[in-house]
C-alpha cells in the first residue's frame, strides 16, 4: 500500500504553465519558422508526396506537405520547450 504522505511531499516546485500572451505567441512563431528551416534541409527526399496548396517564400517549389507538417511539429516541440524553459528561468 502506498503511503500518501510521501506523494504529498513530492509535489513539483516548478512554476505553472504560462497563459497565452503575445510574447508566448512570438516565441512559438519563431521556433515554428526554425522548424520549417530544419525540415527544408534535413529531409532526405524533399518534395515527395503532395505539394502545398500555397507557396512559402524562400522555401522553393520542392517543399511537400509532409515536410511542412514535420517542420511545424518539430517547431512546436522546440517552442514548447523554450516557453517552459523561459518560464522556469523567469524570463517569460
């Protein structure tokens, strides 16, 4: 049986997740752009699959929908880590 007093002693001391503000949105936007740049250079076979229904300036015509989704997914992972890290250090 678990002693519940031990669970109460192990509560985290990190600050709460921040609410959305324009600063949080800017941080996420910057890291999504970084994710798209990484996806442009890191994908082994670029342009495979359906293309985007719109053009991304600076990314060329050989940018597929799969690359776009992968880049934004990676950007969200980076952005979430950056937001939590900046919140923990008190900069956000």
